[in-house]
């Protein structure tokens, strides 16, 4: 059978399009939202650090060299060593695993608590809605860092407790976002049709309303992850969070602050730079996602 040249050309064109699709996606994203692309690139770099840390680190993050205490940056130790003789570069790289190990579970906990509360409160309305919103307002009256300090200090500064406390404290942000969307959706035609068809409340909430109300909350996940990284580092810096010798950036900065006045600046500066860039990357990614998911921006683009 003779092949059709036009079909071959179309196939080649289609194959070429498929091959350049990732590049075209990056170029398109750069044009629509450079902030998203830069933020995603920063977070991707930290993700590589976290995943491949065992192969990137030249030394174990908790191994101390007794004869190399507070050694300045050099060929042997790129970021120097700390007060225990541990390699600061290895510990800074390994700190990315704590960053993601806190940020991602905190967002999951906050979504798991906040989204159902906002969904049900917005749909039911009335006294229940008022009571739940006042409870959320009560949680937000006190500064989150003060509440987190009190709760973590009263329990124990373990990773699990920090994730649960910070996640629950962040849940009201998602609850309010989802509730505001549900208030505008509950009187829509498709919801009324679902009710008229005899669908149970659970199906109406999670099948019909939630997919349309979750967009704003999902756009906020990166920003809230940045907040989680920042507040967990603050807890560690204050001595309430993850404790040394764990290679957590906040704990490393706290140790570095003790040596900064005597000239050993590298102990706290390098983990501080890593913390700043991770929070910056998450915030840029979150801001970019909000721009891309903003219906008004989409309408302007059309």
C-alpha cells in the first residue's frame, strides 16, 4: 500500500508538535505569567534538592568532624562547618526535605479541615453558618505564631504535632474562601436541578458544588505552603519547633545567630538564604496561580 504523503506530513507535523509541546508550554506560561514560571523553577530546584539529597550531600547531615569545628567555607566544606563540626552545605541541602515535609502535609491538613467546613457552612447558611464563622473568627483573633507556640510547647515539638497545629490554624483561610464561593453557587440552576432530581446533600456538595468552589482555595495552596514553611522555621528558631541536630533551616539559623557576633557568619547565613528563596518561590508560584485562575484576567485575555 502506498503511503499518503499528506498523511505522512500531517503525522510528522503532529509528531513535531508533540515533541515541542513541553517547550511550547513553558514559552506560553512565560508569556502569560512570568511570575508562575520563576516560582515553579525555584520550587523545582528545591524539589530536586529534597529528592536527591543523599546523592547531592558530600557528608551525612548529622555527622560532626571533631577537628573541623567552625571551619570557614572552602574546598573541603563549601559552606563551612557549624559549632558541632557538621557540614553546613549538606545540612542546608537536607533542610529542603523538612521544608517540603512540613509545607505539603500542612496544606493537606488545612484543606481537609477547612474545605468541608466552608462547603457545609456556605450551603446550609443560617445559624449553623453563623456559628461556624464565629468559631473561625475566634481562631483568627490571636496571632497564629502565638497560638502555635503555646500549643506546641504544651504538647511536644515533634514534626507531627507541628504539622497538625499549623494545619488546623491555617484551615480557616480555606474555609472562608470555599464558603464565599458556595454562597454564590448554591442558588445556581445546576444546584437547583440537582436538588430537584433528589440527589442527597452529600452528593450535591461534593459532586456538584465542590468542583466549582475549590478553584480559589487551590490557587492559595502555594501561598499557604510558604506561610507554613515560615512559621515552622520561626518555631524552630525560638526553640519550640524541630530540635537540633535535625537539619531544619530555622534551627540552623538559631545556632548560627549565636556565632554571628564572633564572625562565623556562614553557620546561619546559608540556611537563611535557602529559607528566603523557598518562601519566595512558593509565594511567586501562588501569586502566579492566582493570576492564571482569576476569571477576570481570563476574560480580559479573551
